[in-house]
């Protein structure tokens, strides 16, 4: 009986550790990032190579998971102050900093090597750069300036560039279409992140994070910038059509999604309510994959 109890306790501990490592990677977010990279690969590649696709999926996930983990290691004490993050593995002491650091370093090394060896060397370099930008530059700046969102938009958009580079041969090349997709995702992040920041503003304030564009927080200045960046995204999202990289069907879908996105941003601009910010936030989650899939068809 005692032996059975010990076995169950051991299994519970193992499961708890496994679940904590899983949470450290922010699986859903990492999967969405990989989706962007793979869609870009399919959009740019002239022929599909299964080993590259597998390396992009696994390596891209490991690189993103490592960056998310490093972020949580750095912000361990700050996460404990916010309702949305206080149950993460480090604030709850389900993982120690040492365990998390070893895990994240392992993910980062394996992820970068997979990208460099099975895709191309430049893919590995861009993957490594995305970790550095996210963990060492964006993360510390969150408590210093609203400009951090601009910096964070670079590693947030780099997965599209990794996918585009992976689609090329040799050392790797930066494809023009890939650059256009990079800037679409880059600008998309501003209304996306700011909508999240609007909803979670009170929580962010507890940790001293400056996530909204105006230091006044939920003010008209922030609302105006959210609308301006959403408006700027509209013509930018149509650049693949203007440069004859896609056809009118793709442009129609992209335009329709852009109009809906602008409408949601305008509603937030008028009302300034958390409810409208939440609608914009969920709208951003729908906007990006549909636009990327439309651009992938090239019709």
C-alpha cells in the first residue's frame, strides 16, 4: 500500500514538472508563431521540402518556446504581482530558476541548430537573433518605456522572415515577398498588443509595465495611435498585390479583413471601453491567419 502511494506521488511530481515545462513554452502562442513561419514558407517556396518543413515546425517552436521561457525567468518576481501571470511555473515555485534556465537554453540550442542545419544557416541566425531581441532587449524595456512595443514587434515578426529564408537554398536569402510579409506582421502587432494592454492595463501597472503607447494609459492618445496603426496596416497589407505577388481574390479577402479590423479599432477609439478593446484583441487573432492564408494562395 505504501509502495503504491509512493508511486502515485512520484507520478504526480513528474506530471507537475512536465506540465510546468509545457506552460513555460506558452504552447499556444508558440504554435501560432510557428504557423506564421510555415505559412510564409509555403508562400515563398518554389518547391516544398519535407525536412525543411519539419525543421521549421520543430526548430521554430523550440526557439519561440525558449524566448518565452527566458522572458518568464527575467520577470519571475514581476509575474507574481499580476493576476494573469501569478500562476506561471516560476512564481508558484513549480520550477526553480535553474531548472527553467537549463530547459530554455536546451530548447534554444536545439532549435537554432535544427534551423541552421536542416533549413539553412541564415534561418538559424535569424532564429538566434529573435531570442536575443525578445529576451535581452524587449523584456527589460517593458518597465522603462512604451517604446518597448516597437522593439518587441521585431522579434514578433521575425518568424515570417525565418519561414521566407528557410524556403531558399544555400546559405539562405531574404526574399522580397518575405520582407513584405514581415512588415505586415510587424505593423499588425501594434493594434494587437495595445488591445491586450488596454484590457490588462491595471494588471500591467502593478508590475510597472508601460505597454500602452501613451504614458497616460487608457487615454485618447493611446486610442488615437491604435487607430492610426490599424489604418496604416490596410495599405501595407495590400503591397503584395501592388507588387504583383498576389491576385485580386487575395486582395479582396485582405481588404475585407482590413475594413473589419479598422472598424473594431474605430469602435475602441470612440468608446475607450475594455469590451471594445477585447473585441479588437480577438479580432486581431482572426485577422492575421486569414490574411496570411489569403496571401499564400496568391490568387
